[in-house]
């Protein structure tokens, strides 16, 4: 199964609470932090909700 590298590139300050919770669920807490997750439909859904705050690399 493919993996995704997700990096936070923008702050969650002054963002709606639902976006803050999504970032926390992805495991991102600070700027430029990178996490890896399996490529699942659930992950893709969370990524779509906060795509303006993160960058995603497949690999």
C-alpha cells in the first residue's frame, strides 16, 4: 500500500476549530512537521479538508 508524506506549511492560528482538529488527527502540531500515513480514503478525506495548510508527497 502506498504511503503519503504530509507536511504542515501554514499555521492553524485563526482557523476554524474543525480544521484544527483535523490537523491534530493527522498528527501535525507545528510548522514544517512531517508525518507519514497510509494512502486510504479516510486520509484523503482529511487531506482534502486542510489542503491549503499542508503539502502532500506520494511515495
